[in-house]
């Protein structure tokens, strides 16, 4: 019996220790993030300028590096701050069956989320989250031919999140994360008598990330 207990103790000691989160832990993740706008444009109905009720703006997708920081208040509750390099997107006007490239806009979207980790002491650590985003349009040099176009520089929105950490040895982890963000921006054009609103563009992107992290 004693030999069995000793053997069991040795076996337990040799099992690799996984990185289970504890209150006060800080987690840093580095991820590749794909941002796919799910836009809704009212270009054809906001103004009669384009004489096409089906006219609309579209925004292309982009993949960028992202870093985020999480602080665990308890095993289950964490706050995550997501910082990313500016995500650059091409904006296109679709008018009368013709797509015209308006140029590119650079968006910086820091996001703060509250998370609930509902299985914190296991190898698979799934979570859900909700929070707010501040989206800064840093580069705003768009035009439709001779018509200058501008978008609102400061935008706020909400975000929902679902993801999973896969705990590894020595406080490392793998991460998969999906977020849905909702925000819109006012689009204006200089039609000769100053800038006039031509669209209220809902960008509403899906944000899909995969990467790795480290607990401290």
C-alpha cells in the first residue's frame, strides 16, 4: 500500500503543470486578427446626388497583428483590453452597377471587454465577454472622382465576444476568439456648398483571432 501511494505521488509530481488562471494574474496574448466588415449602407436613400436608390458603400476585409492584455479579478472574471495596429480598409462606392474605389481608411479600434470564464480550472477554458470599442479614423483621404469625401473621425460601439484558451505548460496558452462589433460612421461629401451627409454607414465587423499567450 505504501509503495502504491509513493508511486502515485511520484506520478502526480511528474505531470506537467498547466497554466490555470488565478485572481491577480495578467495574461498577454499575441494574435493574428481578421476583420471582416458586415456593412450596411444607405448611400442611395440618404441623398439624391447619385440618382440610384441601390447605391451603397462597401468596406473590404483585412488581417492585422493584435496584442491584448487581460487582468483576472477572480478565476472566473477578467477584463481584457485589446490593442491593435491600425486596420486599413479600401472603401468602394457601388453606383449604377459600377464599383469605384474611393481610397483607403485607417481605423484604430481599442476595445475593453468584461469576460466570464466558466471553466477556469481545466485545460479548455472557454469564455464570453461584452464591452465597448472606440474607433478612431486616423486616415481620412477619400474622394469620388473630383468630390472629396470624409468620414467621422471618432466613433463608439459595442462588442460581444466568445473564445477559448487552451492551457499549456509553464503558463503558456493557445487562443481562439470571435467578436462581433457594432459601430457606424457619418459619411459626408463636398458637393460644392460645403460638406453634406450622404450616408450613415454601419460597419459592424466580425473579428476573428487566433494566437498564443502567456500568464504572469
